[in-house]
RNA sequence: GGAGGAAUGGCGGAGUGGUCGAACGCACCGGUCUUGAAAACCGGAGACCCUUCACGGGGUCCGGGGGUUCGAAUCCCUCUUCCUCCGCCA
């Protein structure tokens, strides 16, 4: 959430930056300022009234003490109308505040200056490519064919017991998944992250604080009976560990990692893009989160990217890194880099990680601050990244590693798998 | 699910109708002492909002919401969470 103070101070430049991310309702900025003017005016009147009632009641107390009952009774009568006025103003004040909050919540984060212009993923900018492309024969199998051939993933049975987008991993497929959990977590621990195993359901406050609500309402699975949401990413519970916290500067940075399943309704996605493991309702992911000093967040973003990149190199997958354009940026993000791997039989780039700096946008909602050297409370910066999301990694590993006599696994996974080849 | 108890500042913890933004301790900041540090001593210091160029002034906040009262951290209702006991289940 943006700060009203900044909106007031930089009205036009904020509108300009919002346009860069293809946000059309820039009128909301003017609306907020108007409402805030109104709020301040009411606040001044209200404070004045409250001040009066406070003084009066002290006077009444004093009168009683000095035995002047008559005068006290008289003053009490006068208070009645004051109280009505206070009540009316308070109602008005609350209404304006609610409208401000409502409007403010719908405004996305401001894009960082390095965010390229553009409206769709076609405008994302490739900043780096790495790894080497496998050379597969023309009759190379897609991962869903390989999955069937070696009994690694049972899509139909998942559809039967739950629905489409809920695959069942089987045999070496299940073992591969388990190996990836440990591989990714171990690498994160090696990089100094603290491991958490958080709840998979969160309440409204948590979903709001990281920005899934109100923006992604309808994309999360919702348990009506208990008013809880299934997490779309471990980002939500992990970051919310720090909701309503006041940290000390020496506690920074906080580095967290968690492995969780993720649940996404993916309402509105159909067609060939959702084939096989390409897009699922439930998938596994290891997520890294950092809570950092505001001056350090862009350095940390680079470190997190380097971490993600190192994972892809160890997995020996061809990858590329994209700087997301304004129109493709998530609601809460100031700058995001996507990592894609090439799935060689589908001949497709698949997104496997998204590393973002949210600056103070989430921290503002979380009320996550630290006491700086001057003793002032300042918002922290939050960042996160997938390290990594499993299904598309598995798709690429299967397709790219296929040979005449089985599927070769990268050496880094051998100790975790207990085998070197799927056959 | 039933019965009882509790929720106070960064943390711990007093406070049962006005003199309470709230004792005290820890942590924190400044100073004295010390070669330096620690200890000791002295002093400072909550968050948020409005207003002011500034000094300052005003308001709100004692888990959330509502109520009683001239006046609420304190009394009442309600919700949430935690603790104890009982029941149920893994």
C-alpha cells in the first residue's frame, strides 16, 4: 500500500509511474487526496469538540468534589448536545477513512525506474541466458508422455480423485519431487536462510497484508466455514510472520525459506498452456523471503537472483532471466525478474521463479517497521522469490534429460534421488 | 464442544471509575566515572493522527467492536486469542 503522505507530495509523478504499469484508474489518486483533505478537516473539528468534552468533564468532576452539585448538574445537561455532535462527526470521520482505505487498497505498487515499458509479457526484456540447450531427436517425448511411459505422474487418477490440475506423483516421480524438496531447502540453508514449515491456510488479515486481498480474491481457494484461504504461495505465511513487528536494525536482514504446497484456482486459464505440468491447481514450491533495510533491498534482490540462478545451473537446465515490463508486474511488486527454463520437447520456455522487490508496499500493510539509528520507526522492505517451483522444473528435467535408454538426472540430484537415471 | 481465568508500551509486569499515556524492571539513547569496555550513578525516551516555517498546541490508542457514565485501562455486552480443567478425536 502506498503512503498517503507520498501521494500528496508527488501526485503527478505517481500517476505517471502508475501509467507505466498500465494502471488506468489514475483518477483514484486525485480522489484519495480529496478524501484526505476532507478527513483532515473533520479531524480538526472533531479534536476540537473532543477537547471541549474533556475539559467539561474535568470541570464537572471538580464541581462535585467541591460540593457544587447544582452547577455540576447544569453542566451535565450541556454535555448532552456536545456528545451528539461528537457522535455525528465521528461517524462521518469513520466513513471518510473507510473510503480512503478502500481506494488506497486498489492502487498497485509503483514500478521501479528500471522497469521497462510495455503492457504484456511480450514486452518483457531478456536480461540473461544461460545453460546449454539439449539436442533432442525429432521424436522426443513431452513430459506427459514420459510421465506415462515411466509411471511418474498419473494425471487421470488425480482428475478422478480431485479434478484436473491435481496430479498424482508416483514411484520415481514422487521420489524426484521429494529429492527436489531437500535439494532446494539445503541450498537455501547453505545461503543462510532460516527454514520454516508454515500453515497452508491463512486468515483474511494475512492474505490482505501480503497483497493477495483484495487483488487476488477469487484466485485463492476459500474455506467458507472457517473464513480461511489456502495459500497460493508460501510468501503469504512466511512474510506474515513479521506482521505487526517492530524490529531492531541489528536484526536485519531476516532470511526465511519454506517448502509448501501452493493452491491456485487459476480461474480463466484453459487450452494447451495447461497441458501436463505446465499449470496446476496444486503444486509444490520452495520460497525464499527477505526482510531488509530499505537501503539494501536492491542489493539483496541481486543476491536472491544469484541464488536462484545457481540452482538452475546445478540442475543443468537452459534458462533465461526476464525483467518484467510495467504491464506484467504483479500488484505488489516494484521490480520483478522471472526465471524461465526451456522445456525441450514442448519447445517452450516455462516460468519457474519470480523474484521481486516489494519495497515498503507490503511492509506498510504488515505494519512491519524497524527503529533506525535516530530512534525513528521506518518501514522495512520485503522481497521474495521462488527457489524454485517444482512442476515446470520437473517437466524440463524429464524432457531435457531423455535418452534412448531412460531419463538422465543432473549430478546435483543424485545424492538426493538415490538413483541417476529414470528407466 | 462445556466450565473457569487472562489479554497493558520493543519485552516483562503493576494498575479496578477522574489526579493514568499509564508504576517498576529489562532492553534502548545521552552523560559522569574509566586508557577503553563493563559495572555503578545521573538524565532521556511509547505509537499514530491533526495543526505550526519552527517552538509548541490538540486528539486517539491499555486484544478488536459495541455499550453504561459528565468522565472508562478500570464497569457491562460481544468477538478473537491464550492458559487451566472436562469431553471428543488423531
